[in-house]
C-alpha cells in the first residue's frame, strides 16, 4: 500500500495477479492507493497508461486492450485500484468531494447526501446510512453486486439493478482525475451522464456525491408463476404493474413516495426460469432450498415455466400488498392468478428470496467460467439491451416476443449441434417496465479437439443475438419504446450499434450517446483513452 504523498516508482510495482469476474487477467502493473488523484497525476507525468480498476466484478473483458497498438511513448500500463476498507472512515460533511479519499465517507443530513470514496461498496454506504441516519435511509443503487462492486466502478459502468435506476439519476457530483494537476468535479445531469458508463476511458472516479432517500418501512417479495410462451399474458402483467414500478426520485426532499396512495413501490420485477430454479435446488442449502422447492411446486401447479419475482417497499405487510396489487374485477394481478403466488416478508425470508433470485445468474456465470476436464474453455455471451416501455401492451409484447424468437433460435442451435457442442441457455433478469432487460446467457461447451464445431456454434449464436438486437431496434419507433443502452454502459451501446449495421444506423438517442462519447474521448488524455473501442476514437 502506498503512503500518502509518496513519490511512486511505477517500474518497481508488481504485475497484477488479479482477473475480472470473467477470468480475464489484468495485463498491467498494479497500484492500490487511497489517493487516486495523486496516483493518476504521477502516472501520467511519468508516461504510464492508466487502467482504473474497481471490484473487478465486470465480466465483459473491460480490461482487455491491444498491447501491440499501445503508443510506444507509454512505458507500461498501470492498473490503479482504490484502497478499500471493512469500515468506511467517516469524515466531516463539509469535506470537499475532491479531498475525499477512497475509503472515506461523509454524510450531510441537511442536504440528504452522502459522499463516498471510490473504494467503498454501495452496500457499505447503505450500512453507514442505516446506522447514522435511520433504518430506511438508502441510496437508490441496487446492482445485485452492491456488496462487491465499488462506487467508482459502478459509476464507470452506469450499472443498475432490478430498480432500473442509473446512478446518475440520483448523483449530484462525481469527482474524477484524468491525471491533470487538479481533480475535475462533474456536477449536473449532463456532465455526469457524459462520464457515466464510459468504463474509465476518460478518467478515474475518485469520489461521488449521491442523494439518499427514506423508503417505505417494510420490504417484501412476491413470486408469481408465469408461462414464457404466453407473451400476451406476460405483457398484460407488466403493463398492469407499470405505475407501481416507476421510481421517480423527488426533485427536493428525501421522501421516496409511491404513485399509489398505499405507499407501495415495486423496486424490481425479475425473471427466474424454472430450469434455473431446478439447478439452484440441486446445490442450495436450507432454508433457501426448501423455499425454492415450494416455488417449483407452484410452477408445477400453475403449469408455468418461469417465475416473475416482484420485490418492493411498503408501509403495510406483504398480505396487504397482495390485496393492494389485486385487480378486484378479475381477482388477478394483471391477469395472473394469485392462487400459486408466494409471499416473502422482511428479514431472513427476504434473504432466502434473494438467494433464489440471484442463484440463477450466479450459477450461469460460474458454469460459463469453469473449464471442465477434457473440454475446451467455455464460450459464453449474454444479452444486455435495456428497453423502457410505455404503458402499452403491444409495445411490451413486441419486446417480449423478440426474446421468445431468440430462445427458439437457440433451441435450433442446440438441435443442430447435438452430440458435438453442448448449448445451454439461462434466462434471468429484468422485466421491470422501466427497463426490460432479461439477460439470456448462452454457454457453449465442446470437447477438446472440437474447435471447428465450437466455432460453428459461436457463429450461429452471434447471428441469432444480432437478429435479436435488430428486431428490438427495428420496432422501437413504431411501438414508442426507448432503447436506453445497457448495464455495461458504452460497450452495450457499441454492441447495439454494431448489430444495427454501424453507428449511423443506431437509434437516434444512442447515436447521440455515441457522438458524445466520441467527443469526450477526443478531449481526454490518451493515457486513459487507449482502451476505448475504435468507433469512438477520432480517425
Ligand atoms: C454477482 C454479480 C452480480 C452483478 N449484478 C449486476 C447488476 O445487477 N447490474 C449491473 O449493472 N451489473 C451487475 N454486475 C456487473 C458488475 O458488478 C458491474 O458492472 C459493476 O458496476 C462493476 O463494478 P466494479 O467496481 O467491479 O468495476 P470493475 O469490474 O473493476 O471495472 C469495470 C469497468 O469500470 C472501470 N472502472 C473501475 N473503477 C473505476 C473508477 N474508479 N473510475 C473509472 N473507471 C473505473 C474499469 O476500468 C472497467 O472498465 C454483476 C456482477 C456480478 C459478479
């Protein structure tokens, strides 16, 4: 660890022995420090290229770059990682954001803001808020990796969880360093969104100032079995739940109120497939295991192959929430019978609920990472297209049927490759109308010596994924829905543009994002921009 103010001898730093969540190693020297601005300044002054690193939870090859194309004036690449901590150090609320070190936190109760250093997790931020402000105070950042991704990395990816609220929606200021003499403070939505999702290609976050909110008292979960091929029924359900899931942070104050008088907010509508549930049961321990078995039974009774997992906050109990969500006329929730629904309330029940809901993606990610004996390294790809839909059943149905087609295509690949390449598909993630983004992860595993078959399958999956993106892009205008990018920030936008046939063919709002990214990259020092994709660099 570096002492504050010390002159850094970059050449003597160790090479990074760490990998991202996808198992890709960081090809860089590694420096861990609490004073990120000072480290970046010294790195740039000594002609090092800088790779900001956070919790390393991203798995999309964010840290990959072409070493051969690196400007020879750079002596090497240094990964700068914020110093983390078990317990964030609380400092005076008046501390300016550009003086907050990576492990520090400052709470301003008068303005309802919290300033956090880049090395803290948002779970830690919420813990401090809980202790210092009250049990219902929290920032609206809910990635399922809140306990391991770091504040700096979350801003850099623009990541979001079931709530579908990007950090910039409640962020007041971001302090960054591009290695220049002074840190730069970005304030206001426009400046912050121009940095958010840029993966650190234009600079390194040192600290952020977020608004925090008072949310309704009780947390609940509600699981409804649904049939994935019944697109109309799913669209009905999501359309019905639309107004409960729209989270609008208030312009002033910190009370997060619902649109409905009963003060019930849905902060997530997540998909878990029956297949994933079965996989979860096979390896889980009690009490989550027996809860999952109960849910599997619900699927069986309802003849369903998926679960819609609703989560929320309310001032009333989960039983009363059920009554609130119920349509009195049809005695359903948006057309879905509640007879097989299962409720979860605060505390340990919610822990089991989350374990089940997150078990599916965790298993899929692990499966895609592990090299099995006698097999080639797995190849995997996951979809990430966030679509905000209006209250309109046909718009929602249009997006859902594109995924239904994709699943059918993947089943075709499986059939075509039978006996040669194992093809698995795990579907999980977001059905929230504020951001429909059900991740569909395809993993291909082939025996050693079957490189050609694997390549053939990869090409088929890539083609199907491209068709999925094209289908969603093609009908966006006609159905009045907005593709807002993805959870991985600019790499998701670039992927959508590539599938659309180039930047010029991407939807207008994404084209504007790409143009803005290009302009930001043109302004930033090459010490940071060296990792950016080619279409975002000036020719
Ligand atoms: C179990 C699990 C659950 C997940 N759930 C979600 C989810 O619900 N939603 C979601 O969006 N993502 C999710 N992810 C992906 C990942 O957690 C997010 O992308 C997260 O924002 C990455 O944060 P990090 O600190 O780990 O960043 P890293 O992985 O370390 O870095 C990611 C990128 O950000 C850059 N970067 C890192 N720190 C900084 C900094 N201080 N300044 C500038 N640039 C920086 C890096 O250079 C890199 O390009 C999940 C991942 C896992 C493993």
